[in-house]
């Protein structure tokens, strides 16, 4: 039943494919780890579903599944969290790995203590007679094996699945996910959010999981075609999911853009060089008709056969500068949203690197953007925003201590707040407040 191993082969295919085409994306390691873990799980599942399998192979497949099974859903959660926020993970988000590792070591320890033959015999009875057979082994290692490697495993995966459903529902409500957009995407070629595309593929995964719950071992043995159908179904899901992952660095995509998927598979931090490279490739291979279509945007009459290398270079620079300009506008809008709307400047330890990471670019670019827009350095802009906020805070909290005001406005100490306030306004906070009252009184 070679088709039972189709899902594992699909995972192996994508492991090699994303290695060659997606190594520079921010989600590369997550997708690779997910593919490896799923491949382990699918191999174990294929062995379990194969009629007449070797009993020892069941032991090895069960060991693999105790590590892979509880890892799949957390990895999917980390992936969706990554493409939603585009930020580094916090260390606490990796603690989930202790669960599958604990299950794995417990299973290995019990297998070593019981012996491979005893585990194979127990698993065979467990699969053929059902969980009720475990009661006959109370007080023995077989019962401990059942509690850890079978019952505990199922409980953990069940809890993860329930949490995943709740997370997905909340995610869809909060981000206004609509599958109608997916229908319009395929029907009319309209734009759709990439996350909506990937969540739509999860419906297929849900059908697969439900079929695994309702079809038991005796049904697999009596009707092998059910196991084959499941294998084809989950392979289709994973292929569609990974195909959408190639668009993961974009928020929205149209059907036409999806047909040129490789152009949009890049990390946001290297967007500028990638766009420039795309322009170079387009112009190097452009024909007269294609160049004439750029005429309205460039404002020049282009003649391919009459252009010198220097003129071609000038055209490339002009094209890229207009693209970069629109990117600058977008970056400035996002920067202002972070600083003004989200009031990120109130964080005491805020650095240029933190802003660059949130905006998926580098520190040099943000520094130049601030200098060109505000004619200030980043620290100067940061202090200006904090002092503006401090002035309003002083008016609304007249009895507040200077240390309290400093902390509320993002300063590390009262002395630094006092010095910077005096440097920007020309007076201390107390003198400024008195002067403001006199001005209002007049």
C-alpha cells in the first residue's frame, strides 16, 4: 500500500523545495520543522494503517508519533503567529516543546524497561481489542505505558486540538476572516488575504482529523481504500497549505499574482533589494512593446534599439526610485502609527533596533527616514514625543511626583526627565507648569 506513504513523500518534497526557493524567508525554519514533524507523523500513521505490518514497526512508529503528534498543532500556531505579526518569538513560546519531549522520553524509558517484544504484544492487543484491555495490566509496566504513551498522548493532542479551534475562531473574529473572499478570489480573481487562503486549506485538514477519529483500526483493515483516501486527502491539504506559504510574506494577493508566486516570496527586511532585482530582470528582458507601456509612468519616449547602456541604467534607477518612494511613504505611515497611535515612545528602553524589527527593515533606513522627515535624529524625536506627552501629563496630574511623571512618559529616571525637559522647553517641569497657568490666566 505505497499510497499510504504519499503524505510523508509530500512532506519530503516540500522540505527540498523550500530549501532551494525559500531559505531567505522569515518563516523558513518554521515550515521546515513543521514538514519534518509531519513527515514523522505520517510515516507512523502509514505503518499503523498498513495491513499485515510488522509488529516491531508498530513499536517504532508509536515512538515517533509520541514526539510528532503533540508538536504539529503548536508549530502551526507559531507559523500563523509569525505571518500575522512578523516578529521574533518570545522564549516562553518554545516551552510547549517540553510536552512532546517528555512523552518521547517516557515512551523510550518504558519501552526499554518492558522490552520490544512486550511492547509490541501490548500494542497489538491495544489496537485490536481497544483501550479496555489496559485494565488487565494494572500494576504492571504495560499499564504505565498505556497511561503515558497512549492515554496521555491522546489527552494532550485532544487538548491542543480544542485550544486550536478556540484560537482559530478568535483569530477569525478578531481579524474579520471571511471565506467569501476566498470564493471571490477563485471566481473573479479578486484580492484575498494570504492568511484567509491558508485557513481555508485547514478545512481539509479538519476533515482528515475527523475521519481519523471516526474510523478505527478494524475499518482500516477491512477497507484499505479508506486509509488510501485519507492519505490522498491529507496530501492535498499539505500541498495546498505549502503552496500558500510561498505567498506568506504578502498580506494580500490576487489570482494573477499567485500565478507568479516566486516574486512575492521574500523577507520584508530585504524587500528593497528584491524589488530592485525584479525591476532589473524585467528591464533586461523587456521588448519594445513592454517598454512602451512604461512610457506614461516614466514620462519619456523609450526606444529599445536606440538606448545606450547608460540610458538603460538611468531608466532602471528612475523606475526603482518611484517604487522605493512609494515604499518610503508606506514605511513612514507605519512608523507614525507605531509612534503616535500605539505610543511606542512611552517604552523606556525603546531603541532604533526595536522599531526596525517591528517594521521589518534595518536601523539605517529608519534613521534616514526620521532625519529626512523630521530633521531630527531618532533620540531627539523620541525625547520630543515624550516631552509633548509629559506636558499633557503634568496638566492632568498636577500633584504627581517628578519620578512618577518620568516613569509614565518613558524616561529611565527623574533626573534625565528633568534635564531633557529643560533642554527642550527651556525650563524645569515645575516652572513650565507655573508659566502655563499664568498664560491661561491672562
